[in-house]
């Protein structure tokens, strides 16, 4: 009887082990669908890291003022790529967060970096322009709308691109443009058609 119980326990443990192992393999095989757009972050020495991702390629990868060029992205990662004596590699941890390493081609020392693309807060934003006027607007996940200067202006809704930018959008009497610096902070400019631009900035506001 004891032998039978032991055999059953061994069988159960084997099945459990197989299930866990299979699950782990499935998790490892799962890929991240990377978000397109302009990424920015830092390396472990505090240098600014930035690049653009367009779906299949990383382009204009910079560390500080040094341009590393680009790389083809297979699935959610790219292997070491060297351009002009500078090498880099990386992969996505989440859809909007990438990590990797860079080095000079003559060195074996790798420098770690990480970067994110804006995933803006959905809701209201408040701030000021550089003349002190109050700025209010809202973001619904795809469009900026309700943009006002001191409560005035029939600024139309503007589509925000994957990189966090929206281009100049005008009604008959008002124009504006801008981009998200991070998930909770937007900057841009507004004007009446043909006049000078007025810089503005706004932060997420939870009422």
C-alpha cells in the first residue's frame, strides 16, 4: 500500500513538473509587441539615450551626441549591431520599455541602458504658456481635445501620433501643436493663424 501511494505521488509530481516546465517554456517563447515611437532614457552613467522605432527597425540610436545608426528588429529584440565603430543591442521588456547595452567596437566593456516611449495619462492637463496665460486640455488616449488659453479658443481635436507628437492643427482662428515629454507632461505652442508662436506646458491634473 505504501509503495502504491509513493508511486502515485511520484506520478503527480512528474505531471506537475511537466506542467510547470511547459508553462515556463511558453512564457519564454511569448514575445512583446513593441510600441512604435520615439524612445528616450539613460545609460548607467547618466548619458541620454534616444532612438526611434518604426515597427521593424530601430533608427537614429544616440547615446549623448554619438549616433550608433540603426538596426533591424527581429520579434522584440535586436542582436549586436555595429556602425562606424560603435555597437549596440537591445530588447523590449514591455511594449513601451526597452533595455540593452552599447560599447565602442574596440572595447569589450558593455554599458547598460534603458528607454521608454510616452504612454500619456488619459485625463485633464493644466499649465501655463510663457506669457502666464492658463492652459487647459484633455487627452482621451488618441486625441488631444478641449485645448483652451485662459478659457478661450476653438482649438480642434488633434490626433496624437505613436511617438507622442501632434502636428499643427487649426480652426479658422486658432492653431496649436505639441508633444508629450513623458507620461504626465506635455509641451507645445499655440498661435492665431499667421501670428507668432507662444510656447506652453501642461501637467496631468486629477480633479
